[in-house]
């Protein structure tokens, strides 16, 4: 496998596929910022400290996604808009485990 | 009224470095920041984070960098208005500006440099339908005067250091104190977490874990809140104050109202000198936008140096001579 595909929900609820090469040593926060998603801010630079890169994973039970560690959960739980499907995209390293992931990117910054 | 050559809006690393560059050109700076301390997001969000891309420092702590920038700026005697947000800018006939903060502090400056990073840090607000109805009537997002809560029934929500610290402090002040947290783990100093749990075990506070505030009630002012557990059960408890302490997030704020060309939450600038479309107002660091922009501290430092030379020319009417610190050292005012 040379690349994975992540699906990003659009305003009309359809999904836009995003192919990401494996081995790029980047987090989804960096990838999404690079793709121009402006509500992904990543102010703290990927330290799970600010919550400004949060995304909602819509099919977490259908894919092989690893759960959040304590550090990430603690950050997520301080966000007023937290739902059980929220993840910090800075903590989602691009690996084959993200293949097929469907995400919703928040419409607004925090 | 405070008078200065350059009023720098934002006391983050780029704003602090601009003091030094302005000082070399004999210009005085006054800085305004909404946060109560200097350092911007470095001090507020990640003071202990290491930074690896500051030239000459293979690794430097965020707060250490801020402290060093303050030391570097010291010979030029900067002045500060902290904890205040610039609300209005009025251009004067002579081309200078009067800035007014939300607490009505007025600053007269010949030039303005906006180094506002991502904007003002404002409290994150929970999504509760009628939240705005109770703002200033029982709902608060920061503790300004703890005495306000003396002998009052209060509810604190949040799971970070701020929520933990104020829970410990207000436990002896409030008549009744309930801490509500969405999860079971806290994001805060382990010692604070232990102390809060002990306060709950001793019956000095009520601790509602895995719970959320989902409703606010009262006629004209807050009288009770609904606490909903993650298992779906809900209860109302009487309270005078609901403190929602979910941390801070940056918003562009009043900058959007100053007639500047703004695109994608950033101010468009001319890369020759980082000037905006308003003569005498510059924008440097993460707040500006131009083709090829990189939001890096080191790029902001470069922008600060170029901006100061242009500002000097604007103020003195002639192009400044480039001074090398290797020749003359740093001469304070």
C-alpha cells in the first residue's frame, strides 16, 4: 500500500476523497492545513494543547483507528463542543490505520 | 493619554522583537495585549513546549524565548497595556492615530504595528441555547473578582487548570460549589486534581463527573442549571453563578472593523514593508497575509525589521541608515 484515502464530508453531506501518500511523516492536522481547510488551525503546532485542529470521525467503529490516548482525551474533554467522535487531527498520524476514515471538519474555529 | 512612536498591538514574540528593531532606529514602542501577560500564545498555550526553528537555537523553550525577547527589548524601555483589547483606531489630521481600548485607555501613536497573531484570545463558550441571555446575569467565563462569589451558590464547568484552580480557591469562598466535568480525567496539574478530589471526598464541594451543563434557568438572572449525566439522567440545581472555564481561543475581534483589507482572517500587506492599505498601519507576524506567507516566528522577526525601517521613514521623513549592532553595539535610550 503506497497511499491511503480519507473521505471528507462536504456541505452537501457528500464525501470528497483525499488520497494521502504513506510515509510522509505528517499528521492529519498538517495534511488538512496543507489542503487549505481554514478551520483547522493547529495553533499549538501539534502538541494536543489547543484543540483547534479537532475533527469528527464519522465511522470510527468501522475502521482500524486507534483510540485517543489520555493526553488527547483530556484536551478533547475540555472543549465545549466535544462529542464522543471528536479527535484532534494533530494526533492522527498518517498511517494505513486511517485508510477509509470519514471525517467532518468543523465549519467554525473554536 | 499614553504617547509613543509605534503602538504595537499584540505582545507575542514578533511584537516583542519589533521593540528591539524600533529601538535601534530610536523609536519608542508601547504594546497592548488582551492577555494579562506578554508572550502571546507561547506563554498562554504552550510555555513549556520546545521550539526548534529559531535561528541559532537548536532548541529553545517557548517561555524561555519570550523571556529572552523581553531581555533583548529592555534597553529600549518598552511600555505595556496588558489585559486590554484595542477596540477603536481614529486617524488624526496629522496622520497619527489614537487607539482606545475596551477599558478606555487611550494611546497616541505615530504608527501602528498590528502583531496580533491569530487575534484576541477569547473564552470558549459552551453550546447552550440561551447562554447569551444570562451573560452578565450569572454566566461568566473568567474570574475577575473572587469576592463576588462569597456566600453564593456557584457551579464551575471545565476540566483544565483554570477550572481546577478556581474550584480549589472558591471552595472556601462560595456558599456551595459544584464542579461539573464532561469526563473522568482532568487536564491539569496532578496535584490540583488530587486536591479537588479530596475536597469532594471531604464534602466541601460537589463533583459531578461525566456530566454537562445543558440548561440555564431563571427570570432575568440565573437561578438554576440543568446538569445532564452522560447516561442521560438530568437534574436541576440552584445556583447564582455558572462559571464556564473551557479555556481560550483566538478570534480576530475588533481588528475586522478598522477598514483594513482582510482575507481569510488575515490582513493583506505589501511585502515591501508589510504596510496595510491604511497608511501608517502595518501588520506583521501570523496576522498578515501575502503570497508565499509562512506562519513562522522567524518570518515574523524578518517582517518586524523591515516594518521598522519603513515606519522610521514615515515618522522622520527620510530613509533611516542601516545600523549594524556589530559596529555600535546596542545603545539604550
